[in-house]
């Protein structure tokens, strides 16, 4: 049973390779300058800054410090995400603020390991109301929508974030292999 699993890992890795090489040779690509500090290349994106990729790297490397609660609302989600590590917490806050702004403006970062669940958010700009508050327990995010397909995607995405917070990159690799 090890063999098929291994070949799937390789096909995911090689599937990403052409995109990464293209990104590195693309002068408009901000996330891959060749001398940045991103050691997890899958976190680069066609429109992601080095800082954005670095923040995701900090969260993945420090995922064991993350805490998370999710409440599925009839019209959206309420989540509380925290970290016991101040550096991870700072990366998380910046990530959430930056990514929800991107969603509002329809600016898809096209990160290589990005979940396709996010596509509908970037396609339907203005469909989500977002409220963010940083508290002692963590960053509280309330997102609501009148669009039932967006609400369904919010529920799915909140579950994907919980999976990443619980299992780090393993969650991403398994999701990509399942596609
Ligand atoms: C350990 C990894 C990660 C953590 C802990 C994390 C955390 C979060 C949190 C807390 C939110 C707010 C929504 C919610 O609470 O469900 C969020 C939103 C978002 N994240 Fe991440 N994230 C991670 C990885 C990624 C990756 C790899 C991407 C790829 C681009 C990404 C893109 C986004 C986007 C676009 C949003 C905004 C979605 C919306 O407005 O509904 N995240 N993330």
C-alpha cells in the first residue's frame, strides 16, 4: 500500500514544479526573488508578496501553537483563532487582515497550494461581510453572506483552516492528493 501513496506524493510535487519554475522566471512575480527567506516554495503565489508567503510559512511551522474554535452560523461563520507564540499570532493577524482585504477586492494571490474552495470568494467580490476583532483568546472573525453558495463555501473553508491549524502541511498535502 506504500507504493501508490508515494507515487501520489511525487505526482503532486512534479505537478507543482512547472508552476514554481514559471513563477521564478516571471519578472512580475513578487513571491520568488531567489534570495528571499521562503523555505516552503508551495507557499509562493503568482500574486503573493514575500511577506504574505512568509506569514503562511510562520503559521505552518508553528501550527502546533495554534488554537481554533469554529461556529457555523446559518448565514456564515464565527471563528476564534489564536496562538501561544507571539510571532505566530502576529503572522496570523496580518494574514487574516490581508487575505480578507484581498477577498473584498477580488485580488486572488494564486498561492500554489491554495484551496480551490477560495475560488468562489474571489469570483463573487462583495458577497461577504467580514468583521474582525483581536481579543485575548485570539482573532475573532465573523463572516456572513446572503448567497447560499458563499455560505456553504465559508463553512467548508473554515473546516479547511481548522485542519491546517491541527495538522499543518499534512492537511494541505492530503487535500491536494485527494483532488
Ligand atoms: C496554517 C495555515 C493557515 C492558517 C492558520 C490560516 C488562518 C486563516 C484564518 C483564521 C482565516 C479567517 C477565516 C476563518 O477563520 O476561517 C483565514 C482566511 C483566509 N486564508 Fe488562511 N490560513 C492558513 C493558510 C492559508 C493558505 C495556505 C492560504 C492560501 C492562499 C490562505 C488564504 C486565505 C484566504 C484567501 C482567506 C480569506 C477567506 C475569506 O475571506 O473568507 N490561508 N486564514
